[in-house]
C-alpha cells in the first residue's frame, strides 16, 4: 500500500510539473486564441460536480481562469462571489488573490468569465479598487488576439468576458458570444457537427469546451491517476471536436478540477497543427466551410493532426474560388501554416436559367432553357417594366431539376416578387415548385402566411419578414449542400437560415407559380427577373443583385436579343473606332505645343482667387466660406486630414472610403468604441464647417463616405483634375494649369503615408508639363523663368536631375558660378540621403 501512495504522489507532482511547463509553452509560443486554458466553473453554474478547492488553491495549481457568478449584497453593499456550495464571499477579496498571483507570476495569463446582473459601474469600481485595472486586457478587433508573450510584456494579462450582454460596458469587458462559440456536447460520443453551435456565431475564433465533466467515479485516491487510462475517449472526444469545428478548444470548463486534465491538455498541445487563414483583399472571410468535414469556421482555422493522421483541406465559401483549391498533409512532422486566397466568382458563373419576362418565358442565360407559358400574362409595371403576371390558374413549366443542376446540389433562386393581395383561406403563394410533394422529392419556394418559405417537404425553413401586398421584394432562396444550409434573404439581407438539411433529390420539372399542382399554392401577383444558379451565391452577390449593382446578364441590350445584328454592329463600331483613333492621333501630331512666347505670357498673368467659397490645396491650405470669411484656422489637423481623406477617395473612379478604411488610417491605435466616438465627433465638426460653403456635402451610403462639390464652390485640386482631361482641347488649358500650380506644392506640409500616391500622381503630371515648358525656353533670354520653373519642380521632386541641369545652366548664364556649385553640392547631399548612394553626375558634365 505504501508503494501505491508513493506512485500516486509521483503522478501528482508530475502532473503539476506538466501543468506548469504547458503554461510556460503557451506563454512563449502561441497567440491567445491558439492557446488552451483550463477554466474552473468555480460558482457551479449549471454544474454536475462541485468544486472543493478554494480560489487560492486553484491559482497555486496554475489554473487558467474562472467562471464566477456575482450578485449584489444589499446589507453589505458590495458585490459577492457565490461558490459551488452556495456560500458567498466578497468579490473584492477574490480579486485581491488574483492580483497577488499576477504580481507573483509575471508570465501568468488569466481569463475570467463573469455571470452577473449587478451594475456595471460597481463592477468597474471593484476592479479598480483591487488594483487589477492595470492588468486588464483591452481587445482591438482590427489587430486580433495577440501572442501571450506580448500580453505579458505589456502587463495586460487579465482577459474578462461577460456571459450576458450589458449596456455601457467598459472596453475591457467583452461579451463572450461576440468572440466565442460553444459546441453541442454528448457524454457518449462527439456530436455530429453540422456547422451549428449551441451558442455563438461560427465566425467567432474562440471555442469553449463546456460540460467536460465525468460522473463521480469514486473518492478513492487510487482513481487520481487512473481516470485517463480508463477513459481514453477523454482525449479523442475533444480532439474530434477540434477537428470538426476547425477551432482549437481554447477554454476547457471544469466543474471540479482534477489532475487528469493536465495530461489531457498536455497531449492536446503535443498535436501537430495546421493553421492559417482564408482571405479576400487581405481580409479574412466571415464563414468558410471545409469539404468533407462539416467544419464551419471563419477565415482563421486550426486543425489538429495526431500521430499517423492525414488531412485534406478544401475551403468553400459562397461566391468565391480559392488558390490553392486544396491542400493535403500526410503525417506532418511539424506545425504547418497554410493560407488560401479567395477571389470572387463572376455573377453569371453557374447561372442555369434567367427569366426577365421581357420576351415572354425566354431564358437569357444562354442555356436555352425557355419555359412553357400556361396562362401567364406579361404586363408593364410602373416600377419594374415588363413582368410576369400570375393568377390562380397560371404557371410556367421549366426544365427538369436535373437539367438546371439543382438536384442533390448547391443552388440559389433569386426573384423580384409582388403580391397583388392575400386571398381569404389561402396561405401559400408559390414562386418555384415541383409536382411531387414528398420528402426530399419535392421543392417549394413560396410565400406562406405572408412570409418567405423554403421547403423540401418536411425539411423546411420559415422566414421572418412579413411581406406586404402591393410592394416589390427581392427574395433569394439559397441551399449549400456542404453544411445543409437553407437560407432566405429579403432585399439583400439574411432573413432566416438553418443548417443540417438533407438535399433536394427530386427529378420532376420545375414550375414557376405553382407547387404540387394544387390551386392552394398558385401565385397571385407579379414576378420579375427570376434566376437559378447551380451554386450558392455569396452574401455580397445577393446584396448586389438586390440593389441592382450587378446585372446578372446584359439582357437589355441588342447583343443577346439579336446576335446576328449585333455582330454587324460590333464590326461597324470597330471600324469607326479605328478611324477615330487615327484622326485623333493625326490631329495631335499636327497640333503644336505651346510656344516660348506663350509661356512667358503665362508668367505675366495675375493670379485670380475667388473671394468666397474657395478651397486651396496647392500651396498653403486655405478655406474661405460663403461670406468671404477665412475659416482655415478652424480646421484642426485631424479635421483637415479627414477632409482630405474623404475628398480624395471620392474623386474620379473612386466611390468613397469605407468606415473601416477611414478608421484604420485616422484612429489606428484606438479601441473600437473609442475610434467610433472619435470618428463621430470629427465628422460632425467637419460637416458643420462645410455647411458654411456653397456647397460641399459629406454623404454616407452603404458603409462608404464620399464628398460632393456643387454650386459655386471652387477647389483648385478638383479644377486641376478636370483640366487634366482637357489637355489639347481647351484653349485656356495652359493658363488654368499654370495659374493653379503657381500656388505651390499640392497638399503642402501634409505628411501622411496614405497621401503619398495622391501627391505622386499630381506631382508627376506637373513635372512632365514643366519640363516641356523648360525645353521650349531659351536659357539666355529666360534664365529667371527657368530658375522659377526648376524650383517649382524641386517643390515636388527635390532630386529631379533634369530640373537640376536646367537650374545650373541658368545660374551659370547669370555668372553665378558659386551659387551653381552650392546648388549642386546641396543636391548631391540630398540625393545621398534619399538613395543611400552618391549622385553619379559630375558638376562639369551638367553645365555647358
């Protein structure tokens, strides 16, 4: 018996050693969301077992965190912590113990999950009074979860989640279901994952593994080290959850801490991991499913690979294709980083049929799947032009479901729908249906009880939006076979969805306007632009179609309606274009460039500036309002930067700047809430300033900020962009050009990385024109003007070699040899500073 207890003690201390070594590894090698923490359900919320140890004892065992239930004690006027046995202690005392642990262990990271309904201000006060506020971690969603090492170095080692959502929470208090998911759980076997979680959105990166608690086996200490070997499923169960969700089990919640969990976590950390991202335009996707695994993740994934395991990764997300298409790993010897780059599909990819009802039931998808009209009339609608009109007895017969490739397949159906009225004793109004109405053999996409409805018969989904009669709605039904998703969209927005639906496997013809050949399902109203894809459309595509940003196919031009005529038209257009280009080019050859005399005249002209409604961006920034007042000083640096940012992103082919782009540029280091507040205040101040100018407006549409100039306002930068398009056509072009650039460098004094491209584009066009001017001038006659134009080039490009040569020649012609030499030496020093090498041209080689 003595030897048994010696062995048990050895196992105990070995486990403690493993726990601490594992924690050390987490602290140096992993990001927070790539780490595994054991969390004590200390308060016993929904617990099967009760925790016997105190908070201090658990801290000494290097626990990764706690779930606490808090309540307000009126008599003691303080927040109390409830333990698993129903007793309460002051929360402040527990926080003091946590602070002492963090002070004693400088690499320790702790996570708290708080159940509470007390006043948030009281909670904030108790953290401050306990001295824990200096350890609190503030999450920046733009940056993501940091390495544990960084958290330790910055001493932000206490992460706090709230189990309930609270208004006016401090920035350090994170609502847990904005960041984490909790899978369904079964004690018998791993849940058959269908892409849905018990709690949380699949795009969240953290995973909580809850209820990982065995029924009590015995209090006999012999069982201390034997649970793991008697229950091998402990490791396999959590590994399977990790594999099927594509998310590392970050938080293992235990009702009662036992030492066997140390070996489990040690084993989990020993697995090789394939992790990486799936991104589009450097932004990770919100949702990615993985072919063959039922996994549903966001664009950041993690999969374990045990000994002898192989893994095949094939990402899938509606609306995208990926490079590489797949990646296979066979028993890797080390951790692997794998990244997939998404690119959007063309909107007409896998388009199987498209009915605009402009020419009856003609299919405009180029697949020639026109329908057969049974009593449908085509009318002119005041909103949508030509549409199909259905009464209680009409419908359109379409090809078989196999022909349009929706049988046992992904698909999307999109249509504009308007109900004439809802009839008494009639619930269903069908958009797409089949004759068969049995399980998985029939399909009905319809309006039921005035809401959109998606059904494969006894395998259905009801929408949430009530559709008014007499009003057009854009409806989309999407099915994703990979995760069995049925989804309904109304006017571009997700209305309802659920996962795990078996696919439609019927073979019948499809029908527009009826399902099951029952008069009770006949459509009674109008349908327009009905399209069928044999793929699941992405949410951006669905939104774009609903807003008519995307045109499914160019159905309203002659190239599809009249293909033979269109070929002749294209040929004629091509010939005309060739002639036009030839004549334009020939004309430009004959047009002479501005003469030297005209350039001299430009220099003699006076600069005329508007007395009001004037914005100057060439030279020193200046703004004059509609009453002639100079309001430049009211533009603080941040307001001026915001003004430039929105204005520049609104010109030419740009359609404004997104909120996220704006925030990343102007407030990159602020928290989400802080940046939101700063953004709102600054935009409001800028709008107030611009109200005094006739007129400049800031518009916000579909998460894009843009600026519009109209009325009498004059901005030299916008005028410069306009005249650039008219070079050689506008007889006053050179005068306008010179009047503007004489003002000085564009955006003078504004030094921002994001501004460089804008300054460079304008600067290059100015330099090109001024060099042409200089080439026309005579060095002896025009040396003062040559000097002036050369200096103007240096304003934009301080190391322009051609400008240097012109200026040196002008100085030498003025017999200012020493000044020329000084100018050269200064240029060489600047060149060395810019390029890190000596200027290759000798002084004598640059002058005659």
